[in-house]
C-alpha cells in the first residue's frame, strides 16, 4: 500500500471518529471548542449587560480545558423566565432575575420538580437598585415631597378620592392614575403587591398567612389597585410609556431607581422634554432589586458550563464593570465602591434611601399575596374583535378559535367580556356581561366561529370602541383587542373617523381611556393601520401567526 493510500485511510478514520463523537468533540480535537453559556436575565439591566457580553465574547476567554467561552444572553421577565425553565421550555445555564424576592417560590417549585436545590452555589448579587414609586415632580411636591415622607397610604387615599388631584389644589390633573406590572409574571409587580400587603398589615417583616386574612388589608389593596390604568409584563414598557406619554397618562408607577436616573439623564441632556420625575421610597418600606446570578443546578448544565458561567460572573463583579453600572444609575454590589453622579438629587434619587427594607416572606406567604391580589385587582371590560373574513380559512381560523378560548379562560369571573365578529358585516356574538354568568357558553360559541366574506375592519373597530364607551364601566380597565389578517375592503367608515374618535376620547381621559390592542395575524395584515389604532390609546400592536397566536393573546392578557 503506498503513502497516498495510507493518508487517505487515516483521514477517513479521523472523519468517521469525528462524526461519531459529535461537533463538540470535533471542535476540541481541532483546538477550537466553544462552551456556550445561555443566560436569561431581567431586562432592567439590559443596557449594562448587553455591551459587557459583547466585550467578554470578543476577548475569547477560556476554561481550564481550553474551551472558548461564549455568552448568549436574552432579556426576559423574571417570573416568566423561571416558569419556562421549570417547565423545561427553555434550558439556560444562568437565570438572573431582577431580585431575590421570588427565589423562595422558585426554590420550592424547583425542588418539587427536580428533587434538589435550584442553584449550583449561593447566588451573588450583580448590581443593586431599590424599587421605587416614580412620580412626576410637581405631583410629588403636591403630596409634600421632599420634606414629607410619602408611601402606600398616600397612594391608597389618592386612588379612591373622588376629587383626585383637585383635593391638593390641582383639578387640571384629574384623577390619580397608577401602574405596575403583572405580579404573576414580573418582579416589580410582585414587589408592589408584597409592599402593599406589608403596608396594609402595618408590618415590615414577619408577614404571615394570618395577616392576609384581615379584611382591612384586603380593602387597602383593593383601594390601591382601583387606580391602576392597566397591568403588563415589562417594567421597561411602563417606564417608556410613562415618560413618552406624560402625566396625563400616568401619575406614578412602580419601577426601579435606575430607570428614574435614566429618564432624568435624558432630560438633562436635552433628549427628553418631559417635566422632571422623582423617586419616592415608600415610608412603609420597600425591597431591593439585587439581580442575583443563579447558576442553575440543572441536569442540562455541564461542569464546563458551570465553570464558564462562574468566570463570566467574576468579570461582571470586577470593579471596572461595577463602575460602569453606576453610570447607568445602578448601585454596585461591592459596597466599598463609592457612589457618585448620577446617583444624586439632580437625577431625582436619594442615595441615602431606602431607610426601611422589607423582609422577603416565605414562599407560601408570597403565593397567598398573589392570590389576594387576584381578588383585589381592578376588573376589566374587554371587547374581543375577530376577523372572520374568507382569508381566515384553514389554520388561521382554527388557531384563532383555540387561542381566543385560552384568552377567555385567563380572565376572572369578575371581568366582563364581549365578542364582536366581522367580515363584510359586523355582528355581536356576545354582549358585554360578566364572565361568571357565561364562560362555558362563550367558549362553546367561540369554538363554532366560521369564516367567509370581505373585511370591514374600520367599521368593526369603531363600533366596538363606541359600544365600550357607552356600556363599559369607567371604574374598570377597558380594552378592545382586535385581530385581523388583511386590509379593510368593505367598511363604510373611514380610517380618519376612527383616529378622530380615538384621539378625542384619549385626550379627555388620558390613562383611563379605552386601550386598543391589535394583532396583525399573518403576512397580509395591514400592520401600519393596526399600529396607528393601538399606540394613540396606550395599547400595543402585536404580530402573530398560527404558530405564535397563543403567545400573543397570553401577553395581552397580562395587561389585565
């Protein structure tokens, strides 16, 4: 056998060996193995974390065996993420929620599912930021800020006051309008209702299940929640909406101190023309967002991935990276690093606060507070507008029916729902009445929807909006959810009439106006029109298809 034949045999054997061992071994043998660390994290630290991930990856850091560390990071709601992890819908190496508040519940659920502890080692804090109530400075001053301590008791009084801001000499500000995210999915929303429960119980630690049985506590929470304009999954969405739309939309909302700093920095640089906003540290106490770095003790996480995750953690906690966090309004995890601008009064915050930090309750208490909130939260009046034109045939109408049923099942019995169908005609499948009286019938009726005809999108949307104005309860969250897969082909009303009607109502009612959420269903939908319907109301436009429509409806449900 000649030399050329020997080389061919060797190469063939190597190729077969590589194929049998898989791509990771091939990379190792070739000297270029990567170890990927998937990280899901709370979006509040995205501006800090994203560039650091890029820098770390560019540096080609190695593990002990010579593997190149690659960090793949994705922002995600803190509670939403752990729900997906425990359900094994996603399998990251690291989970970094906004705070440790939900860790007791996550730990209990994890041990029930996997039989061992959640974290591979005690999680370190990455950066800190207290949870605050962000309020427009003139409104805060009307309540006595900065000399008078302000807290949840003041929010409760304002929320139920018939006079609203007129009681403080500012009738032009109208009613008090409040916001926080959905506490079943978002850390800031969970913190908000835990702080309400502590305030209602008159405690700062040691909250018990017996405390939550108090009718006075339940009434206190219901009063605060009565001023909510809507809920939502993202603290960042609330911050963006508040700062873009101004005080007519939201008087105050629960967010993180660093977001107040970011807005004030924009204002000082001329990037925002809004009036000043300040951070209120509730006098009854608040929680820290400590952004724990949880390396998961999961069966899908290898020892090499744990090593790589710990190396990235060390990088994040190094002084240069911590000092960069200060520039973005975070407080460093290392207390020896001095605070400075922009953590100062000029940027609407007080680095000497919070004076009172609330104790994280046990898992059972946290879950009981979430249950109590579901009973106390502001009800919703929602009109679901569904395109049943001929272009919805096939998978579209099938998935639209099933996802609509799922959406209905996420609403509570106290909520009221109406179904409006449209093709070339507009028809009311079910009037606006409480779900408690008709849930089963409504699910049955929705399951029988069929398609055919043209598209009267404008007529259907305007009719639904006007009916909700007339029949909806102004003490409820009011919303129209529109799904359409095409352009309008048969409406009598014009697009300009819809814009005029929506705009006039929104100017009068501000954040308490009817919200429109739109779903562009498939590639043929008129996304421009659907976006112009949603955004002026403070709602949101979504894009979906038969594969994703369940997720879209689920996200919209978080606003309620």
